[in-house]
C-alpha cells in the first residue's frame, strides 16, 4: 500500500510541477493560460506534496522535493502581493476631508445569467444603494426584474444579451458622456463613460471572455490591453472595474495595471476572491476595481452570496483631485509597451486567420 502511495505522490507532485512550468510559458492557448488561475491551490498542493515526499519517498526526495520547492517559490512570488504579508499599495482613507459629492459607492456583480433568483440581487441593491452600479451577464429578463431598482438611477447604459455577456451600468452621479462599445470581440460589450464627482473622471467597465476549451485568450488580452492604453492617454482620473475573467496576479492584469497607471487596494490585504462563490477554497479574484492615484479608497469588501457564481464587490471611493499620498503606481516599462503591441498584433493575426 505504501508503494502505491509513493507512486501516486510522485505523479501528483510531477503534475503540479508541470502545470507550474506551463504557467510561465508566454502563450495565449487556453490550456496554458488556465493555470494562471489556481496558483494558491497549486501552491498548497506543492507544499503538501513536498512535505510528504520528504517523509515517505526518501529515495526521490532530492529531485522531487527540490522541484516542489522551486515551483512553490514561483507560485508564492506571483501571489505574494495579494497576501497580508506584503506591504499595502494604497492606504484606506478613513480621514478623507472631501467636499460632499466627491465620495461615492460602487457595486459590481456578475449576476450569472441563468440565476433567476432576482430578489436577492434586488435586495442587495436596495440595501447598499450604490451610486454606481455595474451588472454583468444581464439579459432582458434581468433588466425587467430589476426595473424598480434601476428607476432610481437617472443615468443608465445597458446592452442586454442572452449570450452571458450582457452588461448594465447605472449611476446617480452626473454623466457627461457614456456608451456601450465593443473593444475586441463581437457581442462582448464594455462601458466607457465620463462622470462627475466634483471633478470629471472616466469609468471603464469590462467583461471579456475567459480561457475555455476552444477559446484562447487573444481577444480577452487585447481588450484588457486596449483599455489600459486608453487609461494611460486619458487626462482625467480613471476608475476601471468589472469581471475581467482574469486573476489579479496574471501577466495580463499586472500589465493592465502598469500601463494604465492604476493602484490596487487589494495589494497587501488579500485576494478578495469572488469566484466561484460556492467553493471558497477555490476562490479566485476575477472581479476587479482599479483606480488612478487621484482616487482614495475608503472601503473595499466582497459581499454575501446572492445566488450567482460570483460574489459582489462593493467599494467606497473618494475623488480628491490630487495624487494619493504615499501611493504611486508601478511605472510602465519599454518592455510593457512592447508586450501590449505584441498582444494587439497577435489578436489582429488571429482575427485574419
């Protein structure tokens, strides 16, 4: 029995080391990119496999233990910024002395189109009463079910779709402009709007498609890269949000953050995992809120399960008009700009095939 356990341990450890290696490969293939997601779970598996190999498999511990140690170090390096052990990038601003109207609340939720328990989401909106509301996977039935809540918002932009990529945006803040647009992939809309909270600022809301069998990440990565470049070229503050179908520690999300000049309140605090809602141990941070330095974040919370496969993200932010004290985004390098160009070229090449 011990022999079978040892062989099983070797297979599991080798597979964990293999998928860690695959996650390092720069590729848009779905079967490679999916290993960006479960880094924390793979790290846990590597630690267990490495420890058991030292105990049960002394003949192979040198190579197996070393492989697990190196793979664990890489996984920890990637997720470490999203643990409480890392320094915070953006201090929570409990003492913002802003004028009325400069602080506002944001609620973002992928409702899960097939989730027909509309009342739970309606009650959430009634309780939180956000100034900015972003709902994703909204079809016509969702829009109709939430009509009483949406009537409270003077400004609304939406495109209901039955392909799980419908989007709905509503706000109480003055809106100077707003539109639904398709950045990279047909029938995968995003939101681009300019609002005002004492000072004009731009909202970018995304919900690109995830890596799935037969669906690589060319379009998803291109949409994220294009949105990052737009933020970098915008002369007013920018708030980006949505279900990116990409984890916070992936190369694409970190590239988006640097190129766009964003700060992330999750850094130094935790992952703020939102998916899957019903399996906390598999939690991945797919739903994001990024701000440029002119914003200060007062609170950021993952809220309760409302029947979707995602959990809601709720934040209260203040637009101060000045750079956040002590917080500076990581600068974009020449390599980052080259990576954006390569992502967009690969996307164009894939579209012409």
